[in-house]
C-alpha cells in the first residue's frame, strides 16, 4: 500500500507542473479575449461584463495554475487568499458600477443600429 501512495506522489509531482502551465495559459488567453471585448463592445454595460468575466475566469485560472505550481504550502494559502479576495471584490465592484450607471440614467444600446431604448420605436410608429 505504501508503494501505491509513493507512486501517486511521484505521479503528482510530474503532472502538476504541466497542469499548472496549461491553467495559466488558458487564463491568460481568457484575459486577452476579455481585453479585446472591452475594446470592441459598443456600450458601457457590455464592456463591464467583459471586464468582470476577465477578472473572475481569466485571473482565477491563472491563480489556479500558480497554486498547482506552488512549491510550498504557505504560498498555496496566499494564492487562495488572493483568489477569494478577487472573487468577492470583482463581483461586488462590477455590480456597484453598473448599478450606479443605471441609476444615473445611462441606457444600454439595444438593437443592431445601437438605438438606446424603446421610446424611439414608439415614436416611429406614430
């Protein structure tokens, strides 16, 4: 039984670095895609959505990859603390930002031409 656990430990040491590298690579690709979304999306609400997705998924995967490659348990604890802080504050700040914009009266662009609201549709019918 001890040989089995030793084999699992040795296999984990070989597998964790490629898994961590793959998670970091995937997270960085998601961050790049989110950055392109922030630059290309037409209005404030879709840009905030792209930024919040980048925060939670992209940075989260990078941190998971770093946790897999951590050489010591104290570094692992620090990475998980950063991940928890990021997950809590990212969602809250995005919600507060969008709520403030909506309260201030910022309307989202709706439709293929970017018209901002249904009032124009009702005026066109009369």
